[in-house]
C-alpha cells in the first residue's frame, strides 16, 4: 500500500481519498477505521462518588430494576446512561449486546457453552454466568465464527 500526504491550505479539515482498482477487505477495513468515532467517556457512581470507568476493566453492563449497572474488575457502578447509550460509547469490536438488558466485554468472556439448544451460556472472567437471548444468538455465532 502506498501512502501520500499533501499539504494544501484550501482544506482546513483533513480530506481522505482512497484510490484503488477494486473494493476489498483491506480497503473496507481502512474506511471503517477512519469512519469510527473515538469512544466517549463512561462514568459510574459508587458510594456517592463518580469515577471514570476504563473500558478494558468493564466486564458487563446490564439493566436491573430500572438502573444501568456496570460490573468492572474492581466493583459495580451505577451509570447515568441507558443501556443503548452505553453501547454507543463503547467499541463495537470489544463489546457486544447479548440481550435487551445486557452488554458484555468479549475480552472478559471465559467461555461460551453452546450445548443448550436455542441459546448460548456465557461464563465471564469474574465467574458470572449469563445467557445470550435467542434474538442475539445468530449474531454471536457469526461474531465467533461458529
């Protein structure tokens, strides 16, 4: 791949042009990476204090009794976001929705048990066991390459 940078004062904002003979996986990946926005901060409340949560420490985010809870490697925090808002702020390559009420960090999944017909049992690194709802099973299987 050849990369060329031209400086031109006529462009106050950077403009990227990709010249290629055909659309392929590499070009698609470049476009995706250039298009994705930086993930935003997620903060949680615990014992009256607000803390910034590091995405790599989040194990799962789930809804419980009208609240959104983030379980991390340190503790559990209450978020002032709805589940879909937290999902938008997280990296879609690392975090995946497994039900209408839960998002998991794929890097914190210890194993996936697919022996149960119609669903997938997920054991997380902290010992939590959760299930992929039927609606999301096909997407998880595709993501795992199964």
